[in-house]
C-alpha cells in the first residue's frame, strides 16, 4: 500500500503538470485536454479509494485499540490539516482570481479598444484602397482617351507609383503588364467574378494576402471616350500596391486579436467551467496526494515513536530486549539508539541483579535448609522484640506453630510466658550475649529443659536479637539414667552378695529353733524369720530389676507385626473389666492371635517393625499394667489402642479414661524410683524407655481428652533407616 500511494502521488503530479501545460497551449488543449481531464479524474478516484482504504484500516485499528493507532491518527490529522487548510485557501483565492480574471478579459473598455484598433486598421486600409482606386481611374481615363498607348505602359505604372499594372481583357487575359520587380512580372490575376463586378461598376478595390504580406488590388474598366476610338475594345485595368509591412502587421494583429476575443467571448461560460474544473481537480489531486503523503509521513514519524513506546511497554513488563534501530541521523534516530543503550544497560543490570539475587536466594535457601534441619530452635527478634522468624526446630521444641506471633510483642505472648520472661530478663540484665538453662512445665505433656543462648545483632544490619535453644530434656534424662544405671549396678553387686546368707540363716534358725520353742515363741520366731525371708526375696527382686535396668541385653531384632503382638498380649487381659479397642480393626471383624513373624490377613504391611518380640512384649505388659492400675477406681474403664503410620515410623498410642498424669509425673516419669504406686520400685517406665531407646524409637507421655496417653514410635521393617542388632 505504501508503494501504491507513492506511485499514485507521482502519477498525479505528472498529470497535473500535463493539465497545466495543456491549459496554456490552445492547439494541444483542444486535442488532448479531455483525455488528460479523464486521466486526472481516474487518478483522483484511485487515490480517493486508497486513502479511504487507509482511513478504514486506521479506524479499525483505532477501535480495536491496537497499539500506535492513536498516535498515527493524531499525526495524520495534523499533517493533513497542514496540507488541506493552505490548499483550500489557495483554491478559494485561485477560483476567485480566475473568475475575476476571465471577467476582466471581457471588459467594455477592452472591447472598445479592440474595436477601435480594428476600425483604425480598416480606415488606413480603406484610405490606401481609395488612393489606389483613384490612381486606377486616372490611369484608365488616360488609356481610354488614348493619351497613353500600351507602348508607354511602364511609364504609366511609374507615374502612378504602384507595384504592378496589368491590362486585362474582359475574359481575364493579360494584354500588357508592368512591374517594378523583375522577379514578380506576373501579378496575381483577378477571378472571373471579380472581373464581372469591376466591368459592371465603376471599379473595385480589395485587399489580398500572400506570403509576402497584404496587397491592395484595384480593378477599373477601360473604355473609349472619343469618337476616333470607336473601334477600341473595352479592357480591365488592375493596379496593385503592397501595404507597408508595419501597417500590415499591426492590422493583422488587431484583426487576429479581435477574432480571438470574439471566440473567447463566445466561450466565456465554458472557459469558466474549464478553469473551475481544472482547479477543482487540481485541488482534489493535491489534497488526496497530501493525505496520502500524510499517511506515509505519519507512519514514518510514528515508527520510531512506536518503537520507543513498544520498548517502554516491554521494559515496564520486564523485557529488556533491544528494539529495532531506525537508521536516521536526526533526533529520533538518536533517541532510539539511546533507548536501546538504556535497555541494554538495564538488561545487564537486571542480569547482574538476577545473578546476585540467585546467589542471595541460594545462600538464603542454604541458610534456611541449615536452620530448617537444625534440631536446635532459632528465634529472631526485631530491636523492639517482635518475632521476625522462627525455624522448624523452634516450632517442634515449643510444639506450637506460633501463628500471628509476629504482630505481638514478646512481653505479651499469650503462650510460652516463661520463655518470653526469661528472654526479656536476660537481654535486660546481660545485654549482648548470655546463656541459661530453663525448666518449662506444661499441663498436657512432659516438662522440658531448654538450654538457651541469646545474642544481640549488630546495629549496622538493622539490629535485633537471636535466641538459640536446645531441648536437653533427653540429654539430662540420659545422664540421670546413666547415673542410675551405674548406681543400680553397684547396688545390685553390693546388695545381692549378703542376701543369700541372710535368707539361709533365717531359714536355718526357723528350722532349728521352731521345735525347741513353745507355741508363742515359735509363732514369734516364724513371723520374724518369714519377714526376713520375704524382705530378702523383695530385695532380690529389686536387685534383679537393678540388674535389668543397668544391663539390658541388646535387642534381637526380627520382623514383628506390631498389631498382632498387641492382640496377643491383650489375650492375657481378657478377664479384666477394662474394655480394650484396637484401631484399625481387623478386616474380618474379629481379633485373633497370629504368628508374630507374619502379617495378619489384610493388615497393612506398615504394621511390621524390626524389633525384639520379647522386649516389646515386656514393654506392652508394663504399659497395660500401669494403665490397669490407673483405672482401678474408674466405673467404666476403657483403653483405646491406635496403630498408624507416621512418616517412616509406626506409632502406637495407648489412651485411657483415667485421671491422667500429674505434672510431677510428666516431668520425671522415666527416671528410676519415680512412681505413684504404693508398691513398686519405679523402674518399670525407666526400663520401657531404655528398651525403646535401644530400638531407635521414641516414647512420650501426655494428658489428652481427660485421660493419660502414652505414644511410642518404632521404625518400619525394611526402612532405609532401620538397623539390625
């Protein structure tokens, strides 16, 4: 379309030039003006069609909201107005000037001047004709009187001062002739009609024109006027005289001008229409060409601006790809090149920023990974002690997700007040760095012992505080267990040795003295010796418990179905008033003992654990016995047993509807000699925990739904973290 507009504009310019040239050339105008007018009309129509198509496309793009359509429209309107307004003004002035000029051509004064000039020329020619006609009459009289014979005809011509003199018969034959120019001896002869007119009248004069100019010719009859010339035959005398060249030229010009003037006057209205049509067509071609060029200029001017606008939009969207450069030496070209340089610099800066961000994110991800996998808890606080961040270890140790704690000052925490108070107190008292061991008591789960370290961050990085804490409850418990194991081992060694002699001595005394003593004395002896024997047995049992606690044998691991083992142990408690429930239930709706090395029919294989069946049986017996003792005074005792998968471990949960655990019990339940029973050594749960620890498992006590709850975790058989012993 761009090439078509350029070709149409060039064709219109050529046609306008030809039309203007034709208007000034009468012959060319008369021959080719209609064709040129038609071609110009077709060119104008073609340009109108192309301009209309362009306008329709621009309007469609404008309505569709295509980027750049508004800018092109504004540029097109401005450029078109710059061409149309001056063109319309020139058209109006030209039309007025043309009409007034044409009207001025036919002014009365011009008409009178032309007629006066024509009359003046005619008067001059008439005077010349009259003078020559008078000479011709005199010559004819002389010839008719016989005063000038034909032999003296040359003398007569010279006497009359004419160019040629010719004596003709009535039929037009030359009798004699005389000329002042030897190259033109034979003058132009009159026609028969002219001879007839001259013979019938007193003669005639007229003007003729040849290659040499205007010539006055006179014809007068020659007749005899005396009686002695009765035999004289009538003749016709012709005299010719050249009109002076200046007079002839001026007369011809005046006559031609007058003739042209009359022709123009006859075509006055048509001339106005022709000029009006020509100017209108010229205006249309010029305007259409201007609009077409306005399209091209608008596109040319808008192209770099559109490139910049598109580039700006791309930059705002994050695309710093260099745009197409307009290779021009003007400001627009410089602007596009500068814009590309800017986008290139932005792209480099973004690449560098992205690289730095990726490094920062990688470092942050690494730090988050490290913090996330730390068993220690990490809390970060702002300078005004608002929580900024907490790692997964902190949430696990505190057993709280700390939701919305970021908006609450540390002093106003709704939970963990003891921890918050300790942190505030230590930072207030010790400032930048401190360490403290803190014991935390909880209502629903076992107490914790935390080792807390606090550090103030440098103010150059924004300041703040970092608190790192570890749950050393197990460590302390392990230390206590190790200490108790050592004590138990020594006690078992020191106490067991004298127990057997004491028991044997008491039995010997009873056997030797019972027969020698009377009734009351014998009864006293039996009571005393029985007491000694009973207490010695109790001491032996306690020593055995010490031995088992101090030297638990390593587990002999095999694949054990934990659910089947639970069902097998529960068979021993069938006659108790306690209602046991196991979930998930058996798929056949019944609970029946199965082989400990095989899974029950339809039971998921994650119930299989790698463990020592005898030690697990001891653990279950101890837990069931403790639960049974806790439910002694409950009207409807109930124990719910739940087995489920927890990641790569199996979780076994025992929940009863008893009174639950006291805070003191939760704090030291797994320590030796800690018990709430009137009878017992307090080593049961300690041995249970030691067995679970030897299996790589975990055990916890808690109060839940108004009762006590014991949860233990064991590794699934075949798990990649499972070890055998």
